[in-house]
C-alpha cells in the first residue's frame, strides 16, 4: 500500500502540473428524481449495515472512446490513474473496484467522443454485463465545464452507466462523484441544479423550496435547514451534510475557499456548506470526502438494492502487489530499428503482473497528441507499433498492472530511431517533408519544406507538449516541391509538434523553440 500511495501522490502532482482548472466543473447527471426515490426506498426499508464488515469488490468496465479514426482519446495509463484515485477515495468504506477482462474496451466514434448524451442507446448497447460501465470521452455535449454524468434509470434493464470527460480524470471529485450517483447519492444542493444562488434571483433568506428546474424535477424540492430538522425530506436527504444552495457556481466563489457570504435558510439561519464534499461542485479542495451518512447510503444501495444485484458478487480480484517495474530489453537504447514496417519493443517480465500498458511517443514526457499505446497480457512481454514516422526519435516505456493493482509505476524510458523510410506512411501523398531551422529561435520563422506526389488540401497544425492545439491553418499542397512559412511568434521556449493532415491521414514532426 505504501507503493500505491506514493504513485497516487505523483498522479495528483501530475494533474496540477497540467494547470487545468477544475473549479467550474459540473455534473450533468439526469434522472435526479429517480435517484431521490431510490435513496428514500433504501433508507426506509434497510437497516444500517454492521459495523464490522468485509471489503466488497465491484467490477468496473472501462471504455476508452475515441474519434472514428482512433485519435483524440484517453490513454490506457490515464484510465489506470483514474481507477487508482477511485479506490483511494472509497478505501475507508470497505468498497474497492477492479477491472473486467479485458481491462479496457474501445469505441471509435467521433459523435460519441464529443456528444455522448446524444448516443445514449448506443452506449447502453455497448455495456459489459455484470459491471459498472464507465465511458471516458473527449467532451460531454461539447460543454467545456461538464466533467461527467451518471445516466439513469438504475438497473441492468435501465441505462445505468457513467460518462467522464477525459480532462477531468485526475479530479478527486469527478469519478468518485459519479460513482456516488450510481449508488443513490444526490448533490448537497439538490433542487438547485442549473440555478446557483444569487440574492437578486432567490433572496436572502431563501424561500421554503429550491428553484428546482421543472425540466429536471416534477415536484418542488424543499430547502434544507442548517439545523438539520428537515434533513430527511429536504435537500439531499442526508442528515450529516449541511445545506448547499449551489454556492460553488457563484461568481464570487473561487475553488474550495470557505464560503463567506452569509446566506440564510428559510429559518433565517446562516448556512455553512461543506466545501470539500465529494458530491459538491467545489473544486481544487486537495482532498474531498464523503460523510458517514453518505457512506452508509452507498453501502446500503450496493448490498441491498435490487437495481445493484448485477454488480454484487463474492469475487475477490487478484490482490498481488507490484513493487517493481519492467527492465527494457529491445531495441537497444538509442539504436535505429531494423524494420521498415512494424516496430517491436520487448522487456523483461514482472512476475506479479497480469497486464502491461506500453506507450510510444514523440515526446519524452509521453504527453503529445500522437502518443500510441497498447494493452497486452503479461504472458507476452512485447508489443508492435505500426505507422511510425520515418527518420524520427521515439521514446517508449512500460507499466505493469493487475485487475486490482493499478497504482503502479513505469519502467525507465527507452528511445530508438526509425529508418529513413517506412513501408507504411500515414500521408502517402507526401514523399518527404522537413522543418527548418529546427531548433528555431523565437524571433525566427520556420519553413516547411515538402515534396508531394499529388495535390491535396491540407491542415497544418501546431500542438504544445500537452497536446493542446496552438494554431491551425489550411494550405493547398501542389504536386512537387514547395515551402510554407510557419509563424511561431508568441510561442514560448519548449517542445512542440507540427502536423500535416490530408484526407489520407497525418504526418507529424517535433519542433524545438528556443
């Protein structure tokens, strides 16, 4: 467990280094009234679980959703990191999650990748039986702040799946939050969805009922009192979570800072929300938590609800610890590979592993949009990659894991060079192209020198080392030799990727700006 916790800390640090703000994240879960009824049913019909209880293991089927051409999707390693965060958050509840076999499922569909809420029937059909199905997409309905949602109704005959936007896989209160919805939890601001508190709109003190959106709620939702006297029938129906009138989305609120505006409940008592609650919208809290009553509601739903029978089981996954990483075998460090087609990498196996993730990238930080990765069984400690760029340095690494032990480390980074030409190229109409000068000084411009065997319309794009698109322009490539000027004014020093995309595919090269 010490090894796992060290890796989790590294994962959180990695997310912070991306400088991606999660303070405006939202959960667009539908069917909140159905969740409300299910929670009430559980609380009415089932007694609290015994204090002494065994760990319950719940299967998760992870689906990596990508564009139709296989690009612009979550990496397998990021999915493992997401599982690591989830298990850490549920560890004190004696609930842990493990991966199905195979550990990752794939969907290549551009529409689903960017607007999954328009493809509910397709996602329902893609579910894996006897597991919680989680689809990780590029966007959710093209909404930048939408982090994820749980799709009701519950039960295998319903929809009953979760969608996470890939920019939020490292947020502590996104995946655990949606799992909370799956197990019957509501938002602490239940009834205020889509209508965050403001004094001009909702008054101070607030009225008896929340401004519940009629498109979400059939009946009014009572506002919870700060003293908890109506906690079983108002707000989120959980008695140890204080009222929250969606303060996280108030324009004066920043992240997880203490809520400072003296908003009063219908009894004229000042409300004090719990900013670091997993089911809230407050972001960047460092550590989000569930309350004891929330944990009890999750446990009751898992162990007793008829809608959760299909994920209940007595199975214990492979709990073997992995405290070592693979040693890379071939190709030799810095060598030029001998193949003009697929490039095969191999490593010495880790005995405890069930699976490996193998990554090959143009970036030594394995963060470019052109990273290639594969998941394979531990019985085969090698992997082959096609369509690599010719005359290019690549970096590669390997990460072992099991169905449960996912908080694992990587091998050392290896590197190799591809031959001058390859039998398979992504962009066959381009015979050669180069960037000059490379490296380039910030005040200079870069020339793209290109030889084409046929004319075609092209997109020339520049990405930073995190895979974010910096600039994009259209060019008409003609048959023969030509040059284009690429402006880099405004780019800071660092590593970038320049790609040329045509209807046949894409070719990419590294650019260093000094």
